[in-house]
C-alpha cells in the first residue's frame, strides 16, 4: 500500500508532513529497516561541544539517543 502511495500520490501535500510520497517513503524505510534487534543506520551529528561524531563510534556500548527539536 505504501508503495502505491509513493507512485500514485507522491505530490499530494499532507498538512504538517509534506508530500505523501515522502511520508510513504519514510514509513517504508522504518518498516523495512528499523525493527527491534536490527542494526541502526549509521547516523552522524555534532555533540554539545561541537565535535562531530558517528553512531558507529559507539558500537558495542550502550547509547541513549534523545531526539528533540526547537521550532
């Protein structure tokens, strides 16, 4: 069903979410790749001190990720 949304309704705008095709693509990625016990994607970011890091730098360690945004 999400594949059909990507193809048939890709450019339909959804309030607060953007285009339906983009939302469907993100949902599909989550369903296919972000399951319990699966290896997480190697995200990159900047820590509070401004130092760049990759999640893979902490492989084998317990990591707590806190995602937030300030609009």
